[in-house]
C-alpha cells in the first residue's frame, strides 16, 4: 500500500481528521511529478511530499484550513527561470496541487 494512504488510514482509525494534497499537473519542470502526494493530520503531522520541500510550508497551511472547512481547493505554485536560478534551482516550473479533506 502507498505509505501516505497507509498513514492517513491510521489517522482515520484514531478518529483524526486529515487532508490529502496531490500534484495534479506539472508545467515545465518540477521536483516531483503528477500523482505525488502529501497528507496532513489535524494535529499537524505530515507524511509524503509534493515538492521535495519547496512549497510544503504553504501546502501545509492550506491543508490545515481544508481540514477545518472541508472545502477542497486547487493551488498553483510557480517560479520563473530567473527566480529559480537565484535560489540555486536549474529552471522554473509550475505545480498544480489539489487539496481535499479525507472523510472516509
């Protein structure tokens, strides 16, 4: 079983709320591909990754809000080639990430 899904199933068995963030599209380049996922529990535990660390803090905050409200959202994060080079990345790209509360 997928380790992220396995962890979320464990949280649900404990009665914890959780949110799942999944990369649904990558434009140009990205650290991880479509289908990559990260989950966040209501008490702030995190499993998985959607970007190898680049946008995890922002996705974490969005996931915590989704846990609270139940409203799914589509997030977009991008960086230009110039900005990427300035922080040590080889090129820019855009990630589209879908965040939803897990209610099963």
